[in-house]
C-alpha cells in the first residue's frame, strides 16, 4: 500500500511557512561509517580535528595534494585516519558514507558536491551553507552528555559563544548524574509506564531551584 499525503494530512501547520531553523539534529556513529575529507590545509585540519574530538575512533580518509604537518600527526595518533596524497577523483567516494569538502578551490568543492550527490551521499562544503546537506555545529560535551548547537549556518561565531556559555553553566558533575541514572534505569522493575513515572520524578531535581549543582541522584 502506498502512502500519500494530501494538503491537509499534516494539519494546519502544513499550510504555514516553517519559521526558524528547519534542520533535523542527529548524532552519527562515525566509528561505523566512512568519512572522506578532501582538503589538507587549515580548513581540512579544522574539520578533521572537530571530527576526531567528538569521535576518536572515526574512520576518516583525508585526500589532498599537499598536507599541513598537523594532519600527518593526527593520522599517526588516530588509527582510523588514512592520508592519501593525490588529486581528488570522483571514484574516491565509491566507498564513502559521509563527505566533507574542505578545499580552497570553489570549482573543486562544487565537483566534490556533485560527485557525492551522484552517489546519494551527504556532503558538507566548508563555508558554503547553500552547498551543504548538513552542518558541523559547535559541540558542548560533559562526559556522556553532548549538546550540538546550530544557527542554521547564519553565524558560527554566535554558536561558538553559546558553546562557551553552556560549557561554563553546565557542571562537570552532570556526567556523574548520567551514570547514576543509567544504573537506576537498568535496575527498575515494573512496566514501561511505571519506569517512566519513577524516572520523571527523580529527574525533576534537574530543573529545581538549586539544580544539579547542589542535588544528586541516588539509587
């Protein structure tokens, strides 16, 4: 049976122009995917550093005719990084899952984007929001807690400032709370509704007046 959508299938909101940021946030397991990064200069180094900072086991192939020494250093430190000194060819994307174009050549970046789309791959083109299928946002991390910030490509600088604010506002103890909650969730008995009710009651302290700085979750 085919699923078809009529104009009114999504309700009144479907008739209104979407306001604000339409991006759908996802968190990718880059250790299970193959990322191909084209560019060995400052922008390529920035993208590679961001990827590895968030996923140290990421599988990344970096392709460029020349590389900054720092990229070779990262390749030596992270076993998932492979460096190929060569001219980019569309066939370099044949076994890719994710593509990042980070060269200073506009025509080459466009060619990379087109080659990725021919293979139905998602691509990020550095500093070209209109050419991107996805963005690499600013990241706040406290242990297992990870928050991605997006301005829909409007202002990476604002995203970086918000990152600074959140890094300062969120206490390091939040990760201890997460570990305790994980243990508690695994130990709960009863049906799904009972578990959700219990967890909701316990996590209510996170939005209390004193917050998680002065309260902890115990089993």
